[in-house]
């Protein structure tokens, strides 16, 4: 009989697709719940408030709704294990429900703790944590957490088309150190191009990210 796995994940970048596919390839029956995936216009507006506005302006109601939807998924079926991808938008009711189910669970963090709403103390109370950050794993272990290092990877099942780019290419979020690095390389005479909505000068991306200042290197939107 197949083991049943519940993956609770943000919709962000579709990471859940690759993770679900990987577990299915080793014999799991997988149910994915995307806690911030919305289909109605009203829900999309709430999701925008939850993600893109400053913390002080985010909608508490939207976070509570995401939590209740996740709890309903957890209680709606019987699962052998639960994988929470990031999950820092989920409220106390979710963590209480997960604890009450008494099934093996793990939180996978593809970002640093400082970029989430978590604290090391809270994470240490939730169970096993997997992180790509060696520093965060050390910090979590200092707080008594059952933390393991899992390097980031890529979905090897996805096909791709090779594109020749006559430049050093940076793909990812636009952080100040990356801006500085890109400008430095370009200033030395080596062509640079950055890809991602944070770098993009398309009007729709500028409005969405509120990055009104250009980074100083040629850029394009999401790949």
C-alpha cells in the first residue's frame, strides 16, 4: 500500500511540483495543498496584501483563512507523513492541528530564517527542520532543534532549451550584494545580464515589485 504524503506549500515558483514529483517517483501517494493559491479576484487581492505589502499592512484575515484551509486539508484525509514547505504564513491553529495528528512531519526552508516570520525558538518546538543554510542549521541546533542540512537542487525531470547568452548571467532575487557584484563585473568590462522580476524594467514588473530604481545592469523578467 502506498504511503500517503501531504505537502503543504506556498505556490511560490512551483517548488511543490518538483517535490511532489520526486516523492511520487519513490512510491508515495501525494496530496498537495497550496495554502496561498487563490482563484477568485477577492482572494487574489488578499494574497497580494499578504505577500507584497509591508508586514504592518498585511491582512490578518487572509493569514487566518490560509490557516483554516490548511487545517481542513490535514483533517480531511488520513496521511502517513506531512511536509511543510516554508509555511510561515500559517497560524497557531495549523501547528496545533499538526501536533494533534501525531504523524511524522518536517518543515523544509528554502529561505533563511531571517527572511521568514519564524524565530529559532518557535522552529525548535515544531519537530524536524530541513534547511539549505548551514548557518541556520547550526543556529537551530543551538536552540535544541532537530535540524538537518539539505542542499537546494533542481528538477531533473524537466526539459529545457539551451540558450546562448554572451554575458555572465545572474538568475535570482535582487539583493544589494548581488547588485554590487553585477555592477562590479560589468564595470571591469565583462557583460552582465540579470534575470528575474526584481531586476526587470517591464512596467508590469516595476509596479508589482515597486523596484522603481534600475539595478545598473541589463535585465529581463522571469525566465
